[in-house]
C-alpha cells in the first residue's frame, strides 16, 4: 500500500513577481538540479522563512538558507544569482541556525538595491531539495507570506 505523502505548505519568503524556476538565469536551478520550486523577482528586503521547521543551515555568506520542514522536506531559499561572490555584503542574518522557526519569521535582511547595483540578478529562488512540489501559485505577483507551493519530502 502507498504511504500517504505528507505535504508541507510553503509560503513566499518575499513579495514580488513570480517567475517559473525553469526561467531563472542560473542553470543549476533552471534545470531543477537542486530541486523543484519557484522563483520571485523581489520588491522588499526582508527574506522570511517559507515554512515551519528548524533552520538547518545558513550559508556563511548569508545568501542562502535551508529550512528542515516539519514534514521532512528541505526547503532552500537562495537569494539572488551568483550573489555568493558578494561575500555577504548585502545580507544581514536575523535568525540562528538550529533554531525553531515559523513560516513568516524573518531570516535574512537583503539589500536588493546593492545586488542590482553590482550588476547581479536579485531573484529569490525557493526549492524543495530533492523533493517534489505541487499546487504552485498561479498569481503573477505574490506578497510575502502568500501560499507558494506544497512540498513533499524526497522519497526514502
């Protein structure tokens, strides 16, 4: 018998225009190498947790973080394309790795103006690492905290 898959509700970490993940300018994400998800062209600078869970990791340069969601899915939020090269300058960490977090809690403050000024793409990418996603938002624009997708954990 099929085990019932537990989906995790994933919310938009920033407000902005929705972009299909296959259209982002980073091949690794566009080809879904990391996982399936959605991307947002951001309009605001506080990046929120997309799901309830534990902050599994925040990259040393603060350009990306992973939430270990309550259903076992790993939700990665990647802020901008190639922004790792900025060595953390546009980012301020607002939460600690290992801490319990709720969807909508602030994780990173991002200076999108600085990112654009450096000639980089500020697109925020939300992926379910190695897992599947469903029920993507059909809206053209989202507000931080809007329903984005449902994520199932990677099959064991």
